[in-house]
C-alpha cells in the first residue's frame, strides 16, 4: 500500500523502547479527545499503516478523578459518545475503560498485545504519574505526542520560562514549521477481528459519579462538532472586534472555546490556523493569538517544569519574600471557603463572578484575575488563598484542573509570569486590582444586574 508520511516526527518522542507486539497499534487517548486535527491519532495511524496493523483507541475514565464532578464528567462523556461514533466510520475501534489508567490499562495491554503504544502529552502531575506507572508494566515501544500545543512543549523550551516575553520569541521562531493545516484521518484499511465493543453509555456512567453537587451547563453543547461550530461562529462574529471587546464582560467578546480546549474536543492549532487564514485585521488576530498560543503554551511550560505548580512554593523568590513581609498585615475583611463558595462576600462584583462560575461553569478572563486577587486580599495567608482559589476553579469551571487555571491563579496570587509592582498592604509587590480598575474597563453595574 502506498503510504506518505504527513506528521512531523518532532511532534513525537519515544518514551520507552521495546519489542513490537502482535496486536494493533494502540492510541491511549487522554488529553486530546477528538477524531480530527489530532496529531497523536494521526501519528498512531501512520505507524499502523507502516506496520500494516489495525488501529485502536482506548480511553480510561476515572470517575474518582480529583475535583471532577457531574458537570465535568457529563461534558467529557457526551463528547466521547460522539467520538466513538465518528471513529467507527474510519474503521477504528474505540474502547472505554473504567478506572484509573495505572490500574486498568496494564490489564488491557496484557489482553490485547498491542504492537506499540502512542499517548498524549500532558504536563500535569497526575497524568505524568499515570504514564510512568503504566510504562512499568509495558514492554512494547511507547511514544508520546504533543497534540495540544502547536509547538511541542519540550521543543518550545527546555526550562521553566520566567514570563511571556521570555518564551514568545522561542515559540514564534518555530511557528512557521509547526503552525500548519492538518492532514485528513483515513479510513483505516487494516481491521481487527470482530470484537465486542461496548458503546459509551453516558447516562449509566453518570449515575456512578459520586459528586453530583455541581450540575451540567445548558448553554454549551459538548463534543467535537459543537466545538467546530462555535469556532466558526467566533471567526465570523467575534474575531473582528476581539482586540477592543475581549476585556469587557458585558459584551460577548471572547471565544468561549476554552472548555473544548480543556477536554481536547477542539485543537488549538485548528483555531490558530483558521484565525491566520481569516480576513480579520492584524491587530485582532495578534490579540487573540497571543492568548491562544503564547499564554496557553506558557501555562503548559509552567506545569511541565514546575511539579509544584499548585503550591506556594512555586512562586518566584521576589513574590515569596514580599508576601512573607505582609503576612501579619491586618485584613480589613476575611472570607472563608464557605463564604466564597456561596458568593456571600461583601463585594457585589465578586459575588457576581462566583455566581457565573456556579451557574455557567465559566468566568470571563479579565474577571477571573479580579476574582483570584480578591481571594488573596480576604485570606489569612497566601497559601490559603491559593488553595481556595484552585478549589473553586477546579470544582465549578469547565476548564478547571488545567494548566491555564493553575498558571492563572499563580499569576494572580503569587506573581508567576509577572513582575514586582509598588509595595502595598497584604499584596506586597503582587500586582493589585480593585473595583475601580474594573469600572474603567466596563460597566460594573450592568455586569452585576445581568
């Protein structure tokens, strides 16, 4: 069979040597939950075509994943249900396993004897530990593919970057090579022997979710097709005014694509490619691409090279010194976790922000900074502020439990990727925000009343 290589091999790296097995090429899908525009799946298919092997996808769902609840699992599972049906049209089997991957996947590997293993890159601690433990029980070749970042994280930089300006040039130098269109997924010519593939049973699995305290959202439809549709709508109606409207939460000026990025139902590279091909002005393109590429990939860099990305210890030295100097400052107001979670503070704007998280699972990017900084101001310590902000973001936000969230909270509370500012009570030299600053950006009264 004629075969042409279409995936840049630098998007992948071997994470384990081994002997090729007798079974199919297996793609262990985790972070990138889509059939199209997925470099990991495309790479796995290329390897399967070379070896003349069937191709299968396996996904392990851990219904006890930390901080995840009904809201998150519903969005994930409804996307996987669509994905399984899509892959069937390409003669690719999709297996959904229930349990933590380090427990359930080694048994599946032993049963299926795959030729080799391909998996997603993920910088988070729990995902890296899962991968290490699975590979301990794996004797076949294994490859990791960064299908989430446009420039693979390990190529963008070999160290933790100090700020956006230190990584921007490194990424921009490599964009001409990596920011391309995607090849098409092929109908796979090598098919496994007929096997019993269990369909994704969304409602049955959702009944098993222990934390049902946070319900599904109804304003955003999950899945790959819905992500593409929302992208198209943003390109048509939102991108052309992005540089002027995106920081105003009273306007529909943001893309709202972050939940699809988080669950891997939409490729950031697809969006970046379409933005570049659009007829929007350069100012609007650059404003959006700065966030989509530079800031988002900086967050991956942060979590990949800082294993304590969710702790006070990860703050830069200047920030820790400054915060330590103000530990004993009198807080004019304190809000514990219960008060914060129930949106019961003395600040009506902050309460409206928290209600957005509670009801919609998403908070406007500009307001998320204000939301986190007020938590620092109202907490007895920066450690408490960090813990409470991450708890609330991870529990209620659809795109919580994500490098962007960890980096954003660390920026707001601990000066990560920022610089020292004028010294002031409680905040020290951490960048300060207050309601007056918000009033200069948008109508606070209008936002609260909507």
